[in-house]
C-alpha cells in the first residue's frame, strides 16, 4: 500500500493535492503555559526557565516538523522517528517504516521495534554499511551485532528474524487513528478509473476532430460506371495528394452509398458529462469536497472543511503529546513549576477568525498571547519584540495613540486652570466653545 500510495503521490495531481491539503491544513501554532505552584519562587527564576523552554521548542522548529510528519503519515500511513538530543534542542531521525513496527505500548508510549535486516538490504557494501552504522545511535549498532550473531530470532509463528526493541524513551510514532495504512488508499481505484475515462475521452475528442472526404463516383442512368477502376484510383490518389498536409482529414473514394451511424444516446434532452462524474467519484472516495480544489460553488464547502479539521484532530493530539514530551527536562520540579504545551486549532481557513476571537477575549482580561500566536508569531518573538520596543526603543512614549474616552485610563488625570486634578479631556477655551455650550454653562451658573 505504501509503494502504491507514493507512486500515485508522484504521478497523480489529485492524490498529491489531497495529501498536501490535509497535511498543511493546520498551522500547528503552539504555546506553552507555566503552572506555578510554589509561591516563594522568584519571578526572575520563573522568567529564565520559561524563556529557556520557549527557546528549546523554537530551535526544534515544531511547525515545519509537524507539517512534514503529517505529509509522511498521509503518504505512508505512519511515521517512526528516533530522538537525538542536542545542546539546546532535539533532532528526530526518521526511520524507514517498512522496517519498523509497534505491537504494544509502554506507559502510553508506543514500543518501537526495528528490523536490523535494513542495513543489509539498503547498504550492500560492508565498509560503507559500517560507516552508516556509526552515524546511527549506539543501540542500532548493538542490535545489528546481535542480528549478525543470530540472536534476534522470530517472536511468534510466521514472524521474521532481526527485530530489535529500541529504547522507548527515545522513539516516537505517529499515525492516523491507530491505523498504519495510507489514509487515502481507497481513492486510488477511483483515480485509476478517472485515468481510463480521460484516455477514452481523449480518443473521443480525436474522433470528433476527424473528418472524411467521401468521393462518390457517378453512375449513368443505367447504373453503369462512368469511370473504370483505374480512373477512379487516379482520382482518389489526386485527392490524397492535395490533402496530404491536412490534419485529421482522410479521403474515401467509393461507388457505393455511404451512411454513418451515430451510436450516441439521444433519448435525453441534456448531455451528461461522464468524465465529470468519474472525477467527482475520486473526491467522494477521499471524503473531501471537490469545491476545495475546483470551485464552481460553495455549497457545503464550509462543513466539509470542518469535517477535514476533525479528521486531523487525532494526529494533532499526538503532536501535542510529543511537544509535552520535549518539555520533560524542564519539568523536573513539578511541585514548583510545570510547563504544558498546547496546539491551537488554527487552520489556513480559520486563523483570522480565531485571532479576532482571541482579541475579543483579551479585552475581557484573557491571554494577550493567543491573538498574536494565531497570526503566526511565537511566544518568544512576542516577548522579545515587546521588550525591545517598550524598554529599549521606548516606542511606548514615542508612538502615542490619540486619547479617546474608550481608551482613557481613569488613573490618568489632567490638571485644569486652577491646578486641581480632574478626569477626562482638558476643558476648551471660551472662544472654542459653541454657542449652545456657552448657553448651557450660563444657565447652570
């Protein structure tokens, strides 16, 4: 199934676009929330470890990683990886899915087994194979040595030799809803039918462009030939020479009556586009609205996008768990401070709407981060820009927005002519007041 899926991903524009649409539907915006449970923990300590956690995930480049993994999951049905720690982040080395399997979980994490036969199959030269093994983590070399010694025997009847259980803490696996087959594999038979229908449609089009010039040799009143066969042959050859460069044009010379039978069905008054019908079947098999790619109407398109978002939620939850796994080094003292990562439900279709909603929530006192994160910024860049603009450039006092009654701070007081403090806008001079205002003041006095 993986071989077929990858073949059609490279050769079918519809299949490739379906996979990329689903993989890049979400924007994979993430944010980290610190849970502080120790009251005597200093603010500087909290900020320092918080910034380190954000920088750790920034260096990992989670958005790019999740998009690539989602595409691999849709193409291959699953993704296997091995975590390689670095100084300020972590890298994930992709493992070939045909040589990986996971039959059970340990502490809610999939236990990944790797077949060491991979190194013999992929690298025929022994010297080059050993150089490649040196690039892999140490336990791969250990497993390969056990495989060559014949110590990795099959685990059950019908199993193959060479399976080695990798460190559970260092491996990751992603798939869709617990299944390891390509998500759009059921679409491929419909794509094959579409290709056949397109080929038949091209032949029909070529046939419609074909024209035949029919030369009918005349007969006398007695039904006898006016020209003999040699003369008719010469007339035919002359016509062929004259039209030799014409495209889609043939010549027929005959003495008989000619009739062309049209096999098209003319019982209905409307013409049915059979090719369109076959193409629609492809999208129906994929469960995706055709209007997303070939918009000729917006009926039910919004609902279809929502269904597509829901179909990816299981994978999004796995990505969220993976982010929290990366934050494990920063959660060594959960009784003092604990970090938890979440992925926003922002997609390429709804991020503007969500950003606006987060802004409205911010005006009610909720998070100031979410609206900016929904627009594609990271938490660390938001903090860095705020510090740089306000504390370094002092832009808060350079770019001063006009004061309005809706934005006035009640603590900001203006002094009137008598030196007393008062809230609101400074009173205008008498010359600037309207006649109606002056009359109201006079009547109040």
